[in-house]
C-alpha cells in the first residue's frame, strides 16, 4: 500500500523519541500519581525534619605521651585521632553521659543520635547530637563532651599512678640502703640515683592530666537541622517526576493493549487503513448518505483505500470482523456497504452476527421495493432493502437465528448467499468475533479479503497475533485494519453496562419500519430462505 494509505508511524530517531514521549503521556493518571507521591514524600520530610535540631561541640584533644621523653616526636603523632573517636563513641562514655543526664537506662539510645567526627589535619573531635528540641540537643552534646574529657582524664590519672608506683618501687630499696658502709664515690652515685627517681616521680605527679580543651561549647541551635522546607519540597517534586516517568515507562512496557498504529501493524502484519475519528457522542449505525459527519468522510476514505490501494478489492466479498466483541464492527460494515452503493455498485450486506436485535431491526428499511412496481414485500420473503438516503439502497440478508439458535453455524448460509450473488455484486459480510466463534474463520475462506476492526486502548497485541495466525491458516487474506479510539466516555459506559453487548441496550438508529413486519420467520424447509434481492443505487 502506498504511503498515503498506510499509517506507518516508523519515524527517524527524533520522531521515535517524540512518539515514546506521547506513549508515556498517555498514562497521565500514573504520572500525576507519581508527582503526588513525590510531593507527599517532600512534605513528610518537612514534617519529620521540622522538629529535629542538631547541636555541635568541639574538643581539642591533648597528647597523653610523656612530654619529657618525646625525643622529637611531633604532637600529631602523639595522638591517634581514630582511636579517640572510637573511645568517644564507646559504651563507657555513653554510660557516663547518661548518668550526668539522669537517664542511666538510655545509654544505648543516646548513642544512636550521636555523631563524632574529626576534621582533617586537626586534633579536634566534633560532637553532634540531634534531638527533638534545641535545648535537649545542646544539653546532651555537652554531656557527651564532659563525659569524654572526664573519661580521658581518668585514664591519664591512672597512667600517672601506675608510672609513679613503679618508680616508687624502685626508690624504696635504694633509700633503705646504709650509706655509711659505702665508699664516698658509691654513696655519691646512690644519692644521685635516688634524686633522679624522686624527680621523675615529682614530674609525673605534677603533670597536667586534663584530656583536652573545649574549643566550642554546644549551644541550642536557632533553626532545625537539614535542608529547609522549600528545598525538601523541591526534592520531593523532582523525585516525584522521576518516579512518574519510571512508572509510566513500566506501564507502557508491560501494557498488553495496542496504543499506536505501529503496534497494530506489527502484531497484525497488515497496514492500518483508517483510524476513525471520535465524535464524542453515540452516532447512528448508518451515517453515510444520511448524516454529514467526519466519520462518514472517514468511511469514504476507507472505501477508496480498499478499491484504489495496493490491496484493492474490485467487487467480490469483503468480510468485516473483530478479534473480540466490538460494537464498531457492524458500523464499519454497514457504512462501507453504503459507500459502495454510493459509488454505483450493487451491494449485498450479509448479517452473520447472531445479535439481538439484528441489523434489520436497527437499520432504516424500505416498506416497498420500487423495483417491483411499488408492491409490498411478500410475507414469505426474507429479503430486505436498506434505505441509505442519498447513497442509495443496500440489499440486506439478515441473520434469522434467534437467541436460542445462535450456536447454529452461519457459514453454510453465507456460502450459499455469496454463491448466488451476481458477478457484479459487492458483498459485505459482518460476522461474529473471530476469537469467540468459528463463523468468521469459515467465511474468511470464501471472502476475497478480510478487514479487521479493532479499538485502541482495548484490543491486545496477543489477540491481533492470534487473528493473524487463524485467518492465515484458514486461507483468508487480511487486507488491513480499521481502528477506532476508545474514549473515556465509552469505557465508562461499558463499565456501567456490566459487559452487556451494546446492541442489547437499544438501537442507535431509528428504523423506518419494523423488522418483524418486513422479515417474517420462514418455514423450516422453505426453498426461498436463502434468496437475496440485489438492489442497485436508486
């Protein structure tokens, strides 16, 4: 089919990106949901962080190494800041701080909100505590600072006592020795050794064992910790947009329904000949020749594609069928028949849908046949003529199966009707859904072409693949597809109807005469039950 008749939406890369964006924008509810979730998350962070205050205190850590025996060791190498950081976070310091706060049982809980860090290239420990109030944050931070300094002083004092005790143990034997028995040189050496030990003990005892200095005392913060409300809401909005795009992409990737022309063509293996416009209201079943509308023009363009395109069908039998129940199938078949009649062809419309009421009850029928001299239709006739207005007249072969006999195959009757149709007659057969009944497959063998009717938003790719496989195996030839949009109004009404067939809710067109009066039920063995009347354009 030429490019003017095939709706090929395989574009270049920029167009593909635009098409993908359009696919994502189809899921507006999902995108809105993702954005709302992001904003709610941002607001939740604002509420959670609004009552969180962080107070900070800094401590300059002093060296505990003997200052009199450093032998050129730098001050930085005398203190292991990593070790001091772990000590500040130890359970011993936490228990001491909990005791100062009067909460001895919450030592572990206090550690959960405490952070101790060491700024690079410094001997400073930074204590940070987050609490629900500014006063408590400052109070707990100062308690941990004091607890750490007290613990470090206690450890330094213990070290001094151990060192002084060891030196005293060396000094005591020397002081008990009798210097009178020693020579002058030995006595002098002994006194020098005793004086050196006493000096070292005095140095240790005089040493400052303070663990460090408080560089910055914790104060109650004036503002809550973390980003402000504007930043958190902006972060939530950005996160919501990302979440919305991801959710929309996931829905698009796992969506079983066809959402574009390209998906239909890929699944069916045939071109899309027409996309019917959405009128937004329930239109009449027969529009061509009776109503001036955009849909009537779309049906005329579809007929032109069928007659003038690469898949042209010059007369013959055309089967119009849907994968599953679709109320637009009958409308497409009836209006195509009207367009063919409008172009001067003799048209036979065969109803094989077994619907109740059938097409005869929903189409405007003629009470008299002008070609028969104005005489009324005979009571035993099962033929009807549809008044298509300015388009002319259409011969209708109705489906005479009732609700109780809907399981009877219609394909033998259709085969006899098609075989008796004239060589110049264009036949349009509308059958039951292919995936629900076998009538359509049986008729597809005898039809010159099959036209598939489907709806965007509710026809699935798997259904189209199955239709392609079944019709191909039955020997039929798919000419193309006709798509119609599934509007929210139509989907909503379908949900309210509870899955009932649309034709059961009443006719959309007002017939010109009662079908029962024109098409009486025939005798069981009537030889005329399959006769048809061919009416050309009036």
